[in-house]
């Protein structure tokens, strides 16, 4: 995949969102929901972040899930 360095940076930042996980079965951020999960909705960043910012992060997390595999590979490439 061809692209500029700024795209790589943005994809890397977006992929970091997948590391966030509250352990709920409907966690908005967690990429892999394994093991015992709670119910009741995603609690990620609920008390730490203002609702407006949390909404933006949710949207970014949803958009990140739609990244094609080649975008993920591109982000992991070491630039020459
Ligand atoms: Zn969550």
C-alpha cells in the first residue's frame, strides 16, 4: 500500500484504541472480546473523559474497525 507518513501515524493512533477494554461484551474499543465478559454496556473512559470527547473516540473506534487489513499492515511497516 502506497501512502504518506502521516497516514501511517493516523492509522497507528487509531489502532491504539483497540488496546482499550473495559471487559464488557459490548465494549466499543476492544478488538478481541475473549474470556468472561460483563453486560451493561461499555464503561471505557466513562469517568475519565468528557462525553463529547468520548463520543469522538467512539466514532474513531468504529471507523478503525473498518480499516482494511492492508492498512493495518501498512501501519506496521518500518519506513525506509
Ligand atoms: Zn469498553
